[in-house]
C-alpha cells in the first residue's frame, strides 16, 4: 500500500498504482507503525543520490544509502561492525547482507522512534543482488512493507559520463572508465534481475534518468 506522499510522488511523476491505492491509508492505522520502503535502484551514474535528495526535500521521505551507512559504520571507532566491515573490504569481499540490513533497520527504527509519522523511506542502492533480496525478505518479513521500486534507467555511456563528472568533486579513485564499465556490468548481471523480479509483481516504476525529471518536479 502506498502512503499519501508515495501516491503524490507517483502522480507527479506521471505514474500510478491503481490497485495499491484503492484503500486510504487512514483505514489502516497499524501501518503507520511499520516502515514503508521504496527501493531506489539504477546503474552507477544514474543520479540516484542526487534525485533522492530532491525527493526528500519535496516530499519528506527519509533517504537511506546502504553504501553511505557502511562507509560511516566503517569509520566509527565505537561500532560493533566497523572492524568486520574494514576486514571484508580489505579482503575484497562483499560485506555480509546481515550487517547492511542491520544498519538499515537501525536507522529506520531510530527515525521512527523520534517521530512515528516519519515512516516513509527511500533505500538507495539496495538490494543489489539476489543475496541482498533474500536477506531482506528473511530479516524484514512482516517488519517493513516495500511499496515499489523506483528504477532510474540510464544509458551506459550517460552513466559513465555522470560518474566521471561526479568523480571530479568526490575524489573517488575508482571513477575511471575501465572500472566504471565493470561496475555497470555488475549492475546488469546482479541488480537488473532484481528489478525484473519486482517488475513481474507490478511493483516497478521506471524513470528515464537521462531526462530532467527532477527539474520538472521542482517546478511543481
């Protein structure tokens, strides 16, 4: 079920989920106590982070980036996961999905504890693969509702140019053409099947990331 903000967002994007919006949210007050999640997916350079920030500003969602949470936790000397995350990254291994989900859940719980009405979340860059999705379903079953997937579709070359331009300010050492092409291939092999799976359930809304969709929204 979509929240009022979710329905408004989709409406302004020119999208809709008629079957999911027939019952008004106020008829289900218990849902206010459960996180309502929108997974935000797309290839590197599709502008997910930038566009999430604008959605947050306009509609009041809480934006959670899986990558940023792991990076911040890694730097936190008091973290119970910091050393483990550091070890996995140094060994070139993927951080266990249980840790990523634990960080996401913690942030959602803390946000809602401070304000129970702030239960709408944009989760950026997750789930990236089947293991992520299985871990989410196992851990969060009955604890959070996934409203839909907001998929920013982006031409490979535009994605690469976007990353290269962003790398000038971010200083990311991996933002070179060769590594970016590998990251895009990883996205196509690992993340695209997740998008396809949600699309089969009728829970994907696709945005052409090469167009100024958010500029249109900001004018409304």
